């Protein structure tokens, strides 16, 4: 779907559909009036790649006024019409998802649900995220979605020292990790080489010490040497283990956390714009003091009609 067609669906959105941002994929549940609040088991079934639809998470598309969620009330007061009710693949609630926000904005534009298709304020549990449209810097015809991710912080010592030791199968010893708060929690681990990055076996849950009670998303990164001579730009490779999901092809807030950690380790004059290469594709992270933005593509992939058997299994989980 080219951008020329992105905002020209004439029919109402399907009850269920799928989409992704750099292969971080989602099931969309269209529930504008707040009539279909699925429980955790139902979400997990729909996201199951073997017995459901399959996705890294589920996004309920709901009007802020109908959500019945405190953060949605605040978002409505700030001018947002739509709220992104995001659940991890295991059904647990997540505060935010950077790739999900881009995909959510693309969904709103594609079905003419956005009052302004160029600037979209999206309500999330981590506050209102403003999404704007910009050209694809690679020269393709699709637009990119730039998300103002808001303020970030280092919740630990704040001096860039390691907060956590992360033991990962396939990596010989526990490595230090830097905690980054993006509205949801992240722990960034720097590795020495792409070979070490490839060796990490993320089918197993990494062990953290200390182990945060609410969990964390773990980003493994390799900072690549600069090649264009511009000291303000940098690039890195990343893999991610998302809490409640496992390894995913990409993570938007994780890309931001990775870039912020790399910037912090580089010192006061480190790059402020980073290209983050993930298995699912590349995104750009721009750092402006304590604000950070994320830019990348998004795509809708299918409208979904559930079988009677799957509907019956969902009803049994009520």
C-alpha cells in the first residue's frame, strides 16, 4: 500500500486486523466504544502464533472517552481522541510500544480516523505521544512516522554506571546493563562484536541481578564505527528480549533506550542521531536533551475473520 492510498479506505475498519512496524507485529482490535475489553488469556490466545492469529502484542483501538482508563482521561483532556490500549503477547499490560505507536498512527490514517492525518496525538499509558509524518529517508514512496517519545531518564545512579548484571545463554559471562526508563523499563547491554550479538540465545529468559519485580526489556547492542565523518550521527545493531514476549524482530522504545545508552557512554559530545539496525529493519532515533523521538515505517497486513472454533475458544476463556 503506497502512502497515496494510506488514508483512503472507505469502509469501516475490520473488527480484527494485523500490522507491524519494522516487523514488530500486532493484532488490532477495533473497539471505538469500549465494548470488547479482552482478558489476559484471550489476548494471549489471539497472539499465539500456533493456535491463534499470531503477534508480538495486541492493540485495542478505542476512543479515549470510552476507555475507562485513567491515562485515557488525561489524554482526552490533552486533546487526544484515540487511545492505544496495548497488551503484550502474554496478555499483560504494557505502558508503551514505540513501534506500536507508529503502527497505530498508520492504522488511524489508513481508515480516516485521524482529525489531522499529518499530526496525530495518541493516548498511551505512558502519556500522549505525538506522531508526525515525514518522507522516508531511504527514498522509498512510503512515509515514515516520527514519534515524540517524551522524556527519558536513567533511573539508577544516573552517572552511566551499570545498574544490573545480565546473564544470557550463549554469552560466556554476565554482562553489565544500563537501565533506561522510556515510560517502560529497559536494560541495555553493550557487546563487543556482531558475532557475540549473534551468539546470544534469546529463546531462554535472561537472568538479571537484581531482578526488577516488574520485569524489564533487554537490549543487546553493538556500536558500529562511524563511517560518514559526522560526529553527530552514529549507528548500532540491536537484538531485544521483550518482557512478556521473548525475542522480537524490533522494539521501538528499546531502540530509543539503546541509542540513549550508546549516546551516554560516548560522552557529552557523542552522536545525537542514531540509526538502529534490528532484525526487522532500521529506525532512526533523535536525541534532544531529555527528549527523544523515534522515526520509522509502518504497514497494515491483513483483515482477520475468526473461525467459529477460535471464537468458541475465546468465549470459554471469559
